[in-house]
């Protein structure tokens, strides 16, 4: 696993990316690994998952919402996020739920009257963009906790174009040719929720791909496959495949899905 970057270096890289209105490939790959839990401190100290850190930051936004609305300045407290820059930059460059201003850095002001802090306290000023995030921070605690436990995802097949809806936001997945792969997808989509055998997919005789490999042909790998595809055997012992057209996913799957969709959409 890759170690976490030095926080001062990460801040400099983030400030440069903000000034240039574009993040470099190294930064985007690093933030994706942060979201996926693929970074290490190289010490016995454990870091909470991205989903946990994001949830705590959202709670902080919610507490500030009555006074600051959707344009906020948040400073690091332990209960918010131990990896502040990774979290803030991910929300700006990857999920695009917030838009950071150039007012990010360290607050060394007096922690108490007459006592200047020796600690670097990261802070960031931003505008909240995501419609779901805006709804979450305007709800009371119990409603936020409920809303954040599950996310709604669904597939949309429109002609030859497949997209996925995540909490009401559409992401284009792929455009198909009129082929065996498309026929398999079309039959799975039309008969979603049914466990289909190979003969049910409308494949031509010269199509030799094994049933277990059809998800990869369609373009479902990683978390997309975990969420939408079930491979099993029926009562006769024959392999089956089932498409879950719509379902709810937890925060961990949501984080993985968003990261995968961002990678797919990147030119």
C-alpha cells in the first residue's frame, strides 16, 4: 500500500491545483486511493475510513449551517477528520460536492486569549455544490444519520446507451454496438431480477464467452459488478446470471462506486 503524503506537501499540491483549476494525475490517483482505503500511515495508528471521515465532516457542516449556510469555513477538529486535506480535496476534485476557494491553509491564531497555539490547525473555505449534501446538512442529526446510511442506485438503458443513476445524478457508463454483448445486457435489463441461463440471453451460436465472464464483456467489473450482478446456479445445477436494476447501497459501496465512476469519466 502507498503511504500517506506529507500533509504540508499535499497542501502545496492542492493549492497549486486550485490555482490552475485542474488536478494532476498523481493527485487524482492519490485521492482515489484515499477514498478506497488503500493508503497506510506506516505505523500502528489506524485511520478511519473515508466514509466515516466524510460523515463527521458533514455533521460539522450541519452544525454550522444555521449561521453559515452553504458557504462555510471549517477547521480541523479530531472529530471531523484526521486526514483533513485528503478529505477536503476529494470532495472538491473527485466527487465535486464542494468548491474550494483559495482560502485554505493553517490557522495559528490564539487558541485561548493570550495563548498562541503551537499547533497547525488546517482550515478551508468552500461553497457546497452537491444537491444531496445540501439536503443532508439542512436536516437534524437523526435525519442526517438515516439519509447517510444508504444511497439509491439504478441502471438506465436507453437504446444503445447505458447509464447509472446515483442519488438521482446520472453517469454515462457505455455506448454499445448491436452485438451479442448488447443482446445479453438487453435481456438482463428487460428481465431484471430473474436468474437467467445462457440460453435466455439471446446469444448467437458462435459466441463462446462463458456466462461468468459476461459481466466483464458488458463493462461491469469491480464495484459495479458487486452491486448489479448476481452469479449463481439454479435447482438444476446450471449457471445463472441476474441483473439488479435498482438497489440501495451503503456508504462503503458508495465511496467505491463514485471513485470508479470518476475514473471512467476521466478523459
